[in-house]
């Protein structure tokens, strides 16, 4: 933990940097939207279907930035061993109410370490990377990398255009420079979770540890 030293020599923790998600303050609107989609019977499992194809049966999966738990729940229903983490307390409560028994923790990606793994897949979708605190993107990628198993992969997806309010603009070139610096490589880039060609509107990446 970062600390600062007072004149008397007593260390005190520094105030954590606010995330773009906290600045947006829109967890209520996000949760309500997906609750309405689920109640209406809409298909909200696109990310989970792709994640499932990347895994053997009964794989260990981390949903990093799980929101209200829809991807975690879908993967759990497909027989995987799922751990979900989400720093927004309101979304954690909604996940527990919507999906009783879902293993979700109120926790930040930056808190991850090697002891949390190994995971066969880390899922980080739904614009999570766009809402991190400024300047923490490489730290988040390193934290997810540290939790991977030997052959583990990371599934990432976010908007390149028409981002929600307070979300950053994150170009593919910037993201790929950050993931390279974090010790990762691109195995695949697509434009949708159905693996349509890469485009300028949305991007989906499958990442793994870089070979040294």
C-alpha cells in the first residue's frame, strides 16, 4: 500500500485514486438497465458464450469487474468454477440478489496477486478497462496476468467509439502498448464476441502471457 510520511515520522495510507467509474457515479443506472434486459428475456450472454468456448469443462474463471454478475452467473451455469470481483458495493448487492449463491467479492482488480490464481481465464469485459483510475491500466493488466495459470488467457472487450460518460477513449494502439508493457501478448483481436472482424467501434481481445 502506498503511504506518505507525516512530519512526526508516522506513516499514513494515501487516499486511493478515484476511478472513472466512481466519477461517473452511474452504477444504479447500469444495474437497472441490465436488470430490465434480463427481466425482458433479452440475450445478455454473448461474452459468456465466447468465454466458454475458450475453456475446458470445469475450468477456473475470474470475472474481473463483474458488475451485477451476469457473465459470472452464465459461466457458473455452464459448469465452471467462477470467482467474481467487483469494487462497486451497490452492484455486488445486486449480483447477490439477482443470482443467489454467486461467489462475488467486493474487491478491486488492483488487489489481485499470484495467490489468487491460478485461473484458466480472466474475463474483463463491459468497458471495465475504460473506467479504471487514470494511469492504472498497466497495473490492472499486470494484476490479471499474475493471476493466470501457465496456459491461462484473458478476455477483454470495450467500446472504441461512443463510450459511456466519464469512460476514457482507449485506442487499440494504446491498449496494445499497455498490454505489451504488462507482459502480455495478443492472441486474437475481433470486433464482436461472435468474432466478427476487427472494426473501429468495439474491440475484443484474447490475451496470454508473452513468451520471453
